[in-house]
């Protein structure tokens, strides 16, 4: 009898343990599904991170390429400006030499002497101002008694020097010569094909 009680108790304990194990296995089975879902989510997340990293690398590469292009463009622009400055300085030095060769522009107010000087100046300077136009401008300035003048677009001074000589003949004050001194500016707006090609 004692043995049967003990046996019954053991059977009951084994049954309870079996039920507990079944419950545990059921919980483990449900957790396995959850774990599987979590693993899938983790893989998707890792794939998204890799994709994002790849896109970031592409964006970084694109930005670096754009930066290199900007640096290259800046270097080209700097070189172009340096060339323009050197060209401008050479032209200024040339014009200064021509001015020194012309001597003092102060002349007595005598039209005959002015005409002789004008012809000398126009003959020595490059440019597009013909002698007749230079004489006409100087005569007009002398007749009107102008003391100051401004010329827009100077090139080598073939028209500004006659203006300056006429202002000097009037015992004038100043002549302002305004020019961009830059081929790029001279061709920024098309004028005509020969001029554009020349510049």
C-alpha cells in the first residue's frame, strides 16, 4: 500500500513534469517562430545598413568628384586671370613706354602745332582711329574749350591720345581712359565675327 501510494505520487509527478515539458516545448516552439522573425528582421536591417553605406560611399565619391571638378575649374580660372593680368601688365608697360616717348602732353593752344603732334601720335599707335577722325575730335575739343574728357574703350590709345593732346592744348585737367583690359570681357557679347576672332 505504501508502495502504491508512492507509485501514484511518482506517476502524478511524472505526468505534471510531462505537462510542464509539453508547455515548455510549446513556448519554445512559439519563441522559435519569434526568433525566426527577429532573425529575418535583423538580416533585412543589415541589408538596409549595407545599402545605406553603399549609397553613402557613392554620395561621398560624387561629392569628392564635384569638389575635384570645382578645384580644377578654380585652377583654370586662376590661371586665366593670371594670364590676363600678365597680358594687362605687359600692355600697360608698353603704353607707359609709348607715353614716355610722346613726352609731355602740354602744348600751347595752337591748332597747327596740335595737328602736327596728332599726326605723329596717330601714326605711331596701333588701333582703329583714322587720322581724320583724330584731327576732327581734337578740333572739336579745342573749339568747345573742354577741360576734361572720358573715353570708354581705349585699346592702345589711338583715339584717347588725340583727345588728351586737345585737352592739354586747352590747359585742361584730366582725361579718363576706361577699358576692361581683358579679352574675355571684350568677347562676352558678340559684336561681329572678325572682331570676335581678333580678340
